[in-house]
C-alpha cells in the first residue's frame, strides 16, 4: 500500500501567533485535521470530503446562533 503525504495548511483563524490552531491536510479522497502543536505525534481526524462539508456547514450554523 502506498503511503500518501498530505499537503497541510494552517487555519486562517489561528490565534496566539499560530500556537492555538489546527491544520487541514488533503490526500485523494480525504480531508485531514490535526492540532498544530502535535503535528508529528498527535491524532489526525479523517473525513470524506462530503462529511467534512457537512461538518463545516454545521459549525457555521452553530456559530450563527
């Protein structure tokens, strides 16, 4: 099985000089999320593109309240 290396991007909403943020990564067929403080050893959440779209829509709905 081929190991894929994600392309990571830091959130545009990063605070505290980038110390309190998450990064999003992409590989074919998946969106990955990780904590910037734990890039090499922490957990990574994995979403299908459709599930991630639903997740972000829900976040926007919840923050609009």
